[in-house]
């Protein structure tokens, strides 16, 4: 134990600092750290909120991967979704940032490109539903019919085959913003001297500049963008629900988060839903770690 | 490039144009993109017609505005203070804490939603504004961004102030915060956007109709997914939900650009 004098010393040295940190620490522990541990613990139980949790071993996980076909569909949809929207959003936002950085009227372009990502997913799904409307009033059906490509309107949000692609298009449209903003700022921060030095060392064109100077100096921003797009693309939910409904036809728009929501807050099977959350946690966290290794710049 | 800008801005332009369309233009066939005779009828409908359904639309606007503004204010203060402590006092375990914060950037908030629900219900906060505010104050990203920024401020400023007899809180409030204006302006934008648009938290924490926020109401106004009913009021509501975030961003844009350069992760 501390002697009183020791505590006084400690307080004089660190007391103020910890007082500043305390509000954050309490809330962060209560709503982030403890919940992660809590979710992992709950995933090994049966828990319906009314009765006490009952230890269940790995039952939930076994059920999830061997017996729950809907979960496997959700997993497949989320993976397809993530592996398409993640990379497309990531590279598109980098390329656009790179091009816009060299343009005049940078801010106007930046706003046009960034605006979709600060709008509400729900609100924008409403707008996109006008475009992908299932009757001939929909813009896209109308256009395709006029061009003679189709004769009957396509049931965009009802046909299991087109649901996921529609969700992907809307999400890509909405997801490019944050990464884009970080990349643009990173690009503006690279000092001109680096490019001058590169020119002396024999770099001839914009493309070589990009590979040898721009990308390496932007590692921290690239890493942030990657983590951001992983978390967002695996967490797809509100856009999917408002476009395809829940449950969607043939579960074509069902995602991991939708499954979690279904079991946790409709059926109140918290243990099982926590297992779903843990699977989501492991996927995003391990992908995040891989990118940390790939794009680390700690030693530089 | 032009095509891309078209892809990003067309739906927004259409949204704005539709909100001002009179009835006969809403149901026109073939559909027309731009409004011919703009009218405010849709907005009038939205704010008055819904009155008959017990709760006026303005109540939902208030709910969203109130919870968002309080959350933004609280998170900026709490996360800036925490970041200041980690960046400028050599606290034991500060590194460990910061590493946990970085780790928390790497998973989606949905992971913690079930325990959060249980905790919020234990604290008897379900169906209150606090359920939408308190869990969203300590945000890993916000602390992370502020810390990157505060670290750049030389210690000599702080030492000089201390010699002049300034207390630690005064240093934080009158030196650190003014120098970090770009950083917390950015936080205001991000936090405003994410709380204003948040759909998941009110969905699970709020059942009472009079406490619901705009995203929930907008969705039920859409008549459930897949169909477009009450087109006029819906178009106006979409407009009302979307415009505030764009205005907030426009006001802060130049500061945001300055800050984002600090948001890289060294790893």
C-alpha cells in the first residue's frame, strides 16, 4: 500500500492529468471496453434477458456455423459486399483525391465528392429508391425501356438477384467521403521539396512520382482510410434495410448486423446475438491488424 | 472526372428538386428530373398534415437537434480533455490507454451494441434522451484525432503559462483549445454528421413515438422499405434530414481540410 506521503507525491505529479482523463476513461470503459468483454462472455451463454444467463459452452457458435443457414447467407452477403465496396471505395477515393489535388477549384470538387457521405443513409435510400423504383416511373427502368434494352420494368429491390448490387451501388456512392478527405489532406501535406528531390533523382512522370514519393509518404493516411473502410463495409445495415426491407426477399439483402439485430432486439436471444457480434469483431479486428502490419510507418 | 462528380451529385440534386415539386409533377409519367413550378406545399404538408397524427413533425426535428447538439458538445469537451491529458502529462499507463483506443478504431460499433443495451437498461435510461447521448460521448476516433493535434503544440507554451501562474484548467481552456480550433471544428462536423444520421441507437433505445429521431421517422414515413408512399411529404422530410449536415460541413470546410492531415495512423 501507498504511504500517505507517497500518495501526496503521486497526486501532485499526476493528479491533474488523470482528472482531465477521468470522464473519458469512465465512459470509454463503460460503453466500449467492458461491452467488448461482456459480449465475448455472453456469447458462451444462453440469455433471454428475463432469466439469468446459462453457460452454454460453444453451442452458439456451433449452431451459427452448422445449422443457421440464414447466418451463412448473411455472412456471404456481408463478405461479398465488403470485398466489393471496401476496395472500390478505397481506390476510387484515393484516385479522385489525387486528381482533385492537382486541379483548380479544389474545394468545390471536394464538396461535390464529399457531400454524399455526410447525408443520412436512410434519407439517401429514399432518394435512390426513386431511381431504382420497381415500376416504369423509376428513372433507371424508364431509361432502359426508352433505350429498348428491356421491355418490362426490372424489380430492382424485389428480385433477389438485383438487391445486393443495388445496395452495393448506393453504399459505394455514400462511402467514399471520409477516406477521400483524409487522402486529400495527406496529399496537400507532402512537401514540394520531396518532389523536387525526386526530379533530381530521375523521376520522370506523374505515375513514378505517385509510386515512389506520394504513396510512401502517405502511409499513415492510407492506413487510416483502410481501417475506416473495413469497419464501414462490414457494418452495412441501414442502407440494406431501407432498400430491401427486413427480412428481405430470400434474405438477399441480409447482413451480419441485420442478423445481430434480428436475434438481439426482435427475438431477445442475447447469447446467440453476441456470438454473431464476436464473429463480426474478429473479422474486422484481424483485417485491421493485417493492414496495420502492411502500412505501418512507426520506424520511419 | 466529370462523370464521377455527376454520379455523386445527381441524387442530391434530384432530392432537392423533388422536395419543391407540386403534386402533379411528382406523379408525372415519364418522370421528370427537374422541378418546373417550385412550391413549398410539401413542407407545409409535412409540418401541418402530420399534426393530426398526435405528434407534430417539429417534435422529431427537436429530438434530433437536441440529442445531436448535446452529444457533440459533450464529446468535444470530454475527448479534448482526455487527449490533452494523454498528450501533455507523462501519465503512467497513458500509452496502454492510447493503444486500447487505437484498437477500438478497428471494430464496428455494432459489436458493443448488445452490452450497451443491457447497460443502458440497467441504468434506467431506455426511452430517454440520455440513452442517445451518454454512450456516444467517449468516442475513440475523437480522442485519437485531438491527441494527434495537441501533440504538435510545443511544451514551451504550457511552461510559459505556468510561470505566469496559470492553473492547469486555464491552460487547457485558454491555450490548448484556441490553438486546436481546426481540430475540434472537424470533430464538430464528424460528430454532428454521425449522430444526426444515427439510425441504430434510436432504433434499439427508443420505443416511445414522441422521443424518436428523424432517421426513424423518415423510414416509417417511407411506408416501410420498398415503396414510396406520401411522396410529397416524404421528399420534403428527406430534404429536412439532409440539409443540416451539409450546412455544418460548408461552414467548417476549410478547417476540416487542415485537420485531416493529422488523422493518419503510424501503426
